[in-house]
C-alpha cells in the first residue's frame, strides 16, 4: 500500500483571510487523496524581518486559527534565521515532506526549487484560485487603518 503524501506550505499568515484558506485546500490537493497538509507560519521575528512591520495577530493566535482549519493537519512555527524566506528549514527537514507548495507569484521560486531538489522533495507552484474577490493581508491592513481615520 502506498503511503500518504505530505504537503508543506510556509508563510507569515499574520492576518488570515479567505485566500489563505483556498491556498491550503489547493495545496493539499497536490498530494492526492489522503494527503496531509503541514502549515508552517512565521514567528514574530520573521514577520518583522520580512514584512518590516509587526504582525497583527500574535504567534499563539495565528496557531490557534490554523489548528482549527479542517484542511490543515499539522501546524508548525518557523523560526527567524539569517534569511527570513527560509524560516521553515528546521521544520521542513524534521518532517521531510514530499512537496513544498507555493503560489505562482512566489518571488523566491528558483531558490525554493533548488532547496527541495537537495532534499529529494518536489517544489510545486499553483495558481491562485478564488471563488471571491481576492484581498491581500497588506490590503486588509490598509483598509483597517483607513476605517480608523
């Protein structure tokens, strides 16, 4: 019997929205029936280093939301390293997933593909597919700030 595949995704997920939920669903599908999805979210130091701003939701708050999503099987936290893009390395190497999945607009695709090749995993980029008008975390932050003015 063939073992279930493990799909790994990583991001800041500082303010979760519907686009993230859809991405998790689409990413998990890459692994086929019965796949499990590991979501690695950034610690506060990584959010600050990468986004140049503090996360809106605390690490514990983000973990709690992620753990309640039925598509997500395992939640791990990335740790700030020299390169905040690769805050997920420790968790990835521990779990040894079959796939690392990102969206097709990932600016670091070449580096992630090379990272996966060195570990015997497959790097897969997927298109964003939404049944609603997309919104980014940055746009949500902007709208929140505007509503306070």
